[in-house]
């Protein structure tokens, strides 16, 4: 079952449609392992639904949350913002399809192709521009993280036909023009950042060793071998000073590592229906869905306690597709598979 479950998660990265049959596999495992839920915990609360417009493929839209809770997202070459629970507003038009967005308290960073442009939020004036390392094929996936005076980037060329391709991670000091490559062997989308630096999953050139990595703003990188990463890319989140990974080798689980030393702190079993996690203002949250055959229940967002593996406060979120890490818990929804109308809901405790 490990291979099937790992393929499901990689299908999200590659933009593939998750087949109902594969979801059925997860449902079978869920029936065997049982959901670790806390029935007495208070439920999480859903805020109002905010329409984000339509999309022909939601995997091509990118979402990020600013330090003040504003959510920036893209539709093609246009960037929008949702402040609080207000309607989206157009922020800017760029020259090509947006691949990644990051926001600091004062600036907005937008990637199109290999070009990252910094804009001042106050007046949308261009501040600086960087060119990321050239790749052997067009970039199909990317991510940006703005923390203090450091901008972190990952780029990847994976497609449905190519299968897994390793990502290139770079560090940018926003006051300078240089782009510093940290690794060319990171797992795509298995990356997160906070004020302590960037955390990521990676391997070596021969794919014989597998690591959790931690890069700090000075450019120093610490690696610690972790066998679970062999089955990456694994959902990764930062919460409570920890680095948390959902694992799918054998019984599904949640591994927690120290944010300072990358040492394993705990490893607990979770429900096989858990598919993604995010560090948010309400704590570590998990997106899950129970499937049996071709029928699936309504997706839920719950708080996940990594010390026990138990979830609590489940809130049903129809069409939930993606969790956005940040100061507020944000869920992105889609009403027709990978296409249709996108909506946003904020989750509170």
C-alpha cells in the first residue's frame, strides 16, 4: 500500500487527477487502521466562503498568506488579494503565468518563468528583479518564502510524463542581486519556512541517502539523515518549533523533528485519510477525506496533535483542495474536481 499512497501525494504535485480507485485504496486502509479522532473536542469554525473566480486547473493557481493574514493568489498572469473576509481585489498584472508568490509585511514577490520581481506593497513599484538558475526544461512548479531580509526559492520541472524531478533550492538576500543555490536535489513542494529559516527534504546525487535540511539566512545548511524522507516528497509543515512530516511507508504516521537539531522527537500513527498538513495560527491542521470504493465523504479540516496522532475539532469543508500555511488557517476549495469555481474559507478555533 505504501507505493499507492505515495503516488497519490505525488499526483497532487504533478497536477494529476486523483482517481477514485486510488482514493478507494486509502479508504480501505482507513477502515483497517481506524481514525484517531477525539470526539469531545470542540469543533473548528468555518468563516464565510469567498469566491476567487474560476479556473481550468487549480494546480496552476498559487496561493500564499502574508504576515497580516491577507491571502494573495494568482489566476494566469494576474495577482489578487483577499484581505480578511472581503472580496478579492486585483493587485497587479505580470508578463506571464505566475508560478509563485510570497509576501512580507511591506513587499510582494512574484515569479514568472525564471524571473522573480519584488514590488513595494504600498504603491506596487518595482524594487528589484532576480533571475533563478537555468533548468534543463521549463519550470512547471515553484515556491517562494519571504522571511525577514531573505527570500527562499524552489523550482522544479516535473510533469505528468516525466515523473519525479528533483527541485533546485536557492537563497536570495533581498538587498542584493545574487542568487545562491543551496541544493539541486530537493523534493518538490516538501518545503516550508519561518523566522528560523528554510526546512526541506532532499537526497544526494546518487539517491543513496535522504535528509531533512535546514538553511538559515547566512546561507549555512544543516543536514540530518532521516530514513522517512526516502519515500518523499512527504507533506511537511512547521508548527510549535517542530518540523512535522506525514509518512506513508507502512502504517501512515506523523513524524515530528526538532526545528533546531532535526532530531526525531516522536512518531505516531495517523489515519490513512490524512493527505496534507499546514502550520497555522490555530496550530497544526490536517486535511482528510474518507473514501470507500468510488464514494468519498466530505473533506474535513482538523487539528492534529503530533504527540498522539489524534485529530480533534473536525470541520467539514466541501471541495477542500489545499491548506495554506500562515497566521490564519486558510482552506482553498474547488467545486468540480480540479476545475470550476475556487473559494476560500478561514478556519478558527
